[in-house]
């Protein structure tokens, strides 16, 4: 490959990457439902606030198809950054029900759910979890 071809290929790569990154909107509004995958960060546009869904640290929910004495829960590690200060919070969602769980932290209400729900004999890979979040 000659220098002109290499340069043209590099320019094309930068253009493609730029257009991809431009399509990734990581800014949300208060009271807007947000769907986060592990490792994803969003900024709340009207606040100096960033939320990162780090990962699911434990999932003891009773799987569909199983009989359990306890409904269980799923724990998510979430980083909240405001004013340059980082706090690591555990969002704990109960195994029973479909309603949003609620957590109040620093005068903000966080309503959240975690999907998918476990099925008997089918482990959930970390990258398949989603945190559904509304910040008020």
C-alpha cells in the first residue's frame, strides 16, 4: 500500500469513527427513563451529575421455573459523580414484582429496575444486564 492509499484509508477511518461517536448521545434529562448497560455513563443535562452503571455484583433472584423460599434481589454497583465528588452506591432491586425500586441519595430520587429476569439453568452474562433508571 502506498502513502496516498494509507492516508486516504486513515482519513476515512477518522470520518467513520467521528460519525459513530456523534451518534452516541450520553446526555439525558431529569425524569427521563434511561436504559444503561454495564460500564455505560450518562450525564444529566440540567445538573452537574454523571451516573455510571458499573456492574451487577450479585443476583440472587428466584429464577423463573424454580420454587424458592425467598424472592431474592439483584445488586448493582453504580457510581454517582456530582461536583467532582464520586460516590459508589449499591442499587438493590427486589426479586418479586415489576415496579420501580426507589432510592433517595443527596436529595435525588432514583427509581430503577434491572433486567433481564433470571431463568432456571440459564446464567445471565454481565453484558446482558440493563439498569432502567429515572432520576428526579
